[in-house]
C-alpha cells in the first residue's frame, strides 16, 4: 500500500470520528423523562406552564414547555372531555409556546390542559374555568302611584235651592197666613160696609 493511500484512509477515518459526536448530538433528545441524570445526559423535561390559573370560558391561555423530540408535533387537549384545543410543532430544542382558546360552551369547574408530545408521557397543567362571562342588565322599575284627589265640592244653584227649600216653604206658609189674615180683614170690612149701607137705606 502506497503512502498516499495510507494518508487518504487516515483522513477519512478522522473525518468519520469527528462527525460522529455531531450526529449523535443532533439525534439526542432535547429533554428526557427517564434515564440517568447528569451533565452528559439530556435534562428532565419540564412540566407545562400556563400564564394564568383561572380563565373565563371563551378566554385564552398561554401554554409553554418542552417535549423530548425537537421539531415534532405536539397536541393540546382539555380534560375532562378530551376537547382538542390546538396542534403545534416544537422548536429545534423541543420547546413550545402556544396560546389555546377554551371553548365558550365549557361549564365552570376544574380542568387539565393535557400536552401530548410525539414521544414520552402526557404532561398536564391545571386550570380553573369560571364559566362564560355574561353581562347582566339590571332593570329598575319605578312604580308610579297615582293619587286621585277627591273632586272639589262645587255648590251649584240647584244645591243651594235644594238646601234652602225648607226655609223657603216656611216663609211661604208665613206669607200665606199673613195674606189670609189680610183677606179676612178685607172681607170683614166689606161686610161691615154693606151692613151700614143697608141700615142707612
């Protein structure tokens, strides 16, 4: 074997040796849920985090975390109910940062946002749904009490006349009696005059 061939083989071996760590590093998981721990091993995958612990139905929640596999599909589900919230792709380091929307029809209660990576176990984050926000309009009814005043008493001429009838009748009787007396006196005077005339004749 010539010296040139030996040099070529040695260079190829060195290139393969130097490429192996890079290839191993590129295929290594971004994080791990099992296995040994240490500087030479991938770190533990963190639990998903949310930007709030309570949310109104129909509201949004930001979920962040990391999956073992980089550039892989990750799904988000609301439990109980297994309601699909979103689907995303992890970054080159397996991280995700996704904002999901809680369905407006979700009843109030305690739930879990489940993060399902392409590999590894499911990861959950607790969330409390408060129910859909409803604006209630309070209608104030003002009761108007109508006070009907008693009609004013109007004294009419007829009423005055009716009230005066008893006194008017009494006066008429008095006048009638007086008239009768005068008539009687007149008759007596006439009779007396006639008698005088008869005696004179």
